[in-house]
C-alpha cells in the first residue's frame, strides 16, 4: 500500500488526506455481498440471472486500489515531483548528477518491473465471479461452498495455455488451464484443473521431464507455444501412458473457440469428507453454458497472427458487455468400493471415470462477472496451489497430485519473491488468518505483541488450535486413510494399461472429430525431423486404432509399422466402449448467437434498409455485429433504386485490421455499386473463402450473391445450411434462419481435406 493511512492517526493528526477509493465496478444488488442469495429460485436450479460484478473479494482488494485522479505526482516516499521530464544535470549540456534520486528511483523501479513468468501456464487471463450452490451437499462434504442451497462463494478464475511464454499466442494447440480460487468462509480452496480430464503422466517424478520435452528446444528456443517438434514427440512416444492425453490434445479440444466455451476438469480423484468424517471419492467437472466449441486448425493458425489475444479479448469483452460467462459444476461421486471394482485405477490421472459408470451430478454454477482492475496485481500475481484445500475437501493418493501439492506453493516462492505471497491482495483469504509464522521478504502484516510461538501462556494460548474433531469450525483434519504397505518406488498394476481409454475416446468421436484428430497428428508429426520418432509414435497409435494409425501414416507418406508392444497385454476388459459425453458435438450448447461476432461487409452504395433490419434482428438475439469496410469510417447507403438515401453506415473495423477468420459468420450486403467495388477488391474474396473453408455461415443479400459466384460457392446455397441467400426485402425474414445457422457453430459437412479450391 503506497500510502499509510493509519500513520497520521497514530500521531494524533486527524487531517490526513486519504486517497480517494479506487474506481470499482458500480455495486449491483447487495444480494451478492451476502453469504446466501435471497432470490427466489429463478431457473430450474437456483439463483437468477447473473448480476453486475460485486462480491466480497472487492473489499480486500479495494483497500489497495490506487486512483491518481486529482492527485499530484510523487516519489515512492511521497515527495512531490516538480519536473518529470528532465534529469538533474550540471548545466543544460552538462553531465547528469548521481544525486538525482528522482531519476534513480524511477529507473530502478522500472528495471525490476518484471517477475519470473510461470514455468508452465505463463500466458493466461482471469476474472472475478462467484459460485452458487444448487443444494446443500452436506451428506458428502462439510466444505463451506456446499453448506446450503443458494450459498454464494466469491472466486477468481484464471484460464491459460500451458506451453507458451507470457507473450505467446492464445490459439496455440495446447491444453488449457482452468484454475479457480474459491474464497470460502473457511479459507481459500484452489481447484487447479485443465480443459482436458486426463494428463500426460501418472507420476510427479516425470513432470520436469515432460515440461523440458514440451517447452521450446533448449538449443535454439523453438518452437514457441507448440508441441510440433522432436523433443516432445520423442518423450511421449517413449511414454505410452501419454497416449490418452495426446488424443485429447490432438482433437479439437486443443484449440478452443473461447475460454468461455471450454469444459474444465479437476483431473485427479479427490475426496469429499462430511461432518461425520465419512469420505467418498469425487471428480470435478465444469461445463460451460455457452456450449463447448472449438476453432479449426487453419483458423487457429491465422487468428494467432491477426489477434494473438483472441481468447483474452473474448473473455474481457464478454464480461464488459455484461454477458457473464457461466459454467455448471458437476461432481462424479463414488465410493472406494466402487473404485476398486473398476477396470482402471482411479489414482491414475491418465484415466477418466466414464460417465456411463458414474454420472455427473450438477451441484452449482460459477458466474464470472467482473474483470480485474489490474492485470499484474491480480491475474499475474494470483497464486493457485493444489495444497489449498478447506475442511471437507481432501486428497486421494494419486501420485501426480502428491507432487502438485508440493510444487505450487514452492514455485510461488521464486515467482512472487518469498514465502509471504499469501499477503498479496488477490491471494488473501476472506477468512481471518492468525498464526505464528513471522517475517520473510515482503511481510505486510504488522504482528503485535511478543509472542510468536505455541504453546504460550503470555498470550493466553492464542492463537489456539481448533481441535481434531471434524465438526463445526474446528479445523482441517486429514482423512485417516489406511495405508499399510511397504515403502516402494513403483506403480499399481492397472497403471500399466495405457490404451483402452485412448481407444474409447477415439471411438466416441464423430467422423468429423476423428478426421481432425488425424489431421492434428499429421501436422504435429510432420514437423518432427527424426523419422524414428514419427515411426515410434505411429506404432503406439496402432494400439489405439489401426484406422487412426493408417490415416496418420498415409498423411506422413509412411507405411504403418507394427504395433508397439504393450506393457499389459491382457488387461481387464473395459466397462464402457462408447461414451457420447466425450464428443464435443454431443455436449449441450447455448443454442443461440449471444456474443457471436458477425461481420457485415460495407462499401459505398450498400443497401441501407436491409442491413439496418438485419442488424437489429442480430443484436436483439445478442450477437455482436461489426460493419467491416475497406477502411474504418462512414459509407453511403442506397435505397431500392440504387440512389443515395443520405443514410450512412459506420465501419467500426477494416478488412485490414479485422480479417474474415476472426468472425463467426459473414453477411455480404446488397447494393450493385457496393458489391462491384467489393468484387474488385481482393480482401472481400479472402473473407468469403476463409468463412467457407472454416465451415461458417455466410448470408448474401441481393446483389451480394455475386461474391459467392466469384468464389464458386453460390451453388451450395440450398444444399448447405450455412450458405444462405435472400433478397434485400427478405432480410428480416431470413434473420431467424441465419441465426439458427450461426448457432450451429460450424457446417462441417462441407469440410474437405485437403480443402477445395
Ligand atoms: Fe500444474 N503447475 N503441475 N498441472 N498447473 C503450475 O504453478 C505442476 C498439472 C495447472 O493459472 C505451476 O503457479 C506439477 C495437472 C494449471 O496460475 C507449477 C505437475 C494439471 C496451472 C505446476 C502439474 C495442472 C498450473 C507453474 C505434475 C491439471 C496454472 C506456476 C505433478 C489438473 C495456474 C504455478 C494459474 C501451474 C506444477 C500437473 C494444471 C510449476 C509438478 C495434472 C491450471 O507449480
């Protein structure tokens, strides 16, 4: 805190000038500041529509907000600065003086502005929000967020890519982090998951190896944010346990359309523990209400050039527009006895528990309703740690999880500069913190008194320990798991089965999704320089699906090798051979076009009335409509006769700054003169071709169909539900069909590999 508000009071001054409170989002309903909602159930579940962002996390952050409005410029010591333009010099053309403490303080601070980036998940975006419980879950857990129906728990969620550095692109093929910090009544609980429910490795011992193989190769620092290179494929082809995760990453899950449109998973098996100390196993699932959607590869590659912040911008803009993204939290709850009967081991993070074996029960929703005020202070400095659990949540013996419990707190010590990172405002608990830990770099708390030990009599025994009972606010008690085995380095038997669920995943995909997996492997392996690595990977894929291996081999111009010998040749038969929930196409979508970005091309001579009526139909449906011209600015509209009406349309984007692949759908306008100019310009044709190639919806009004003819795709109208044509007079009439077509996300039936001319 740069200004000590209490100091003047300590010395008896009452005229201290406190800085004005930082600007925050205007408080909405005060209901969200209460610990339970008072709303009547508004939807089938509980709660009503999300409200503008205000929640309990604002208060602790507010104390630290700095607002410079009407304030003079000062040094860090509070000394007013008279001249912020010139260094102190011995004469106007003379040498600068060492005594210029103002210059030295400014430059010194600047020199240390950067902190180490996260070793993985360096690039991310975050938002504040809240969790609302649908019902009390007290029969399973005493965790505070699930204590009663309608209970609200503030939270901060960060989404990230894994491999790329902090300044890398958003649309790389990669897993995505999905980390949620719940500020519960009983302390912070961090659920640090991914958008993919399994992981590459089974044991924490292999994590540094995995990351060293995945990150840019150390001799030349390439490639950035991508796994398309030798060291990664060398490692994973030698680690068949990675195969299941590879299937997910090579699938469309590796290139999400938006952070708002991806699932999240806790990955490991966790424990829920109730008041009576009884425990069940649990897997956490987040499902987006916006639907689960992806990009296509060509689109992802192009977007990474035109807008490396594509996902960051999307999350930020949706929240700014009041389109608060929402996810449903679902739990798979099962007993230890059930777990023992499964053909796989639930302590193995390369395995899912198929929903056909244990259904996902919806238990609440997460709404993100407030953007951070400061990227560094909040998004960069937030420290998620799997060790941060609260009473009612406990760990399983998953050996990958065990390593994480250590790693996250440990890494913050370097990244955030010492052991007091819990005092950084975004990391502070809403529950009071009292203990005898003292000092260390950057300590903020001013502990009073002489006692920093326990037991003590001088401080009346305080702070006192809660006791070992599981009930009430007595404190965290680890579940007394019974373990009576030899101390060994090794793996349980079922960990040796590496392919059944990779096959389950592949077989549960639609034909289009399977084709994308083939193309994903083909692309990545085509970048691998050492043929033996490609061949080894192919031999592993034979064990997943001979069909998959054959298609990838064909794409690489190679023969299919013999199957890689399996670690376990005769595993227990899998219980489930098809799981529709694994296909994104079977997941519930939002069904509408809210927040979808629609480009409407404009030029001078564009038919005004048809665009105006389409614009209002689309914006009423929640779509974000952008008029895209050869340059930004005003363009003259015409009427049915082609004469200027005096009305103008303002292009808020240009074809140069917003190429076609950034949009979810395209409208080509009517107006002969405008269309002729569009035809004569190369950029609109690129728009049409990319939209077509990426299987998006295109609507051509009136004369605009000429652009479709030029692109050779006019004949698709009537056959392809995503290619629409209408007269200007029917612009309002076609709007519902267009909206439905955009809501379908993509019209994959038109996809050809390699793409049509
Ligand atoms: Fe992480 N991981 N991880 N990880 N991870 C980090 O922590 C680690 C794993 C995940 O938005 C680091 O604060 C080990 C699985 C997310 O800030 C680090 C192992 C899953 C984030 C670390 C794993 C994840 C991280 C880097 C294997 C999905 C970003 C900086 C034993 C369930 C959180 C940091 C954020 C970040 C270690 C495996 C997800 C180094 C040792 C499995 C979402 O501590």
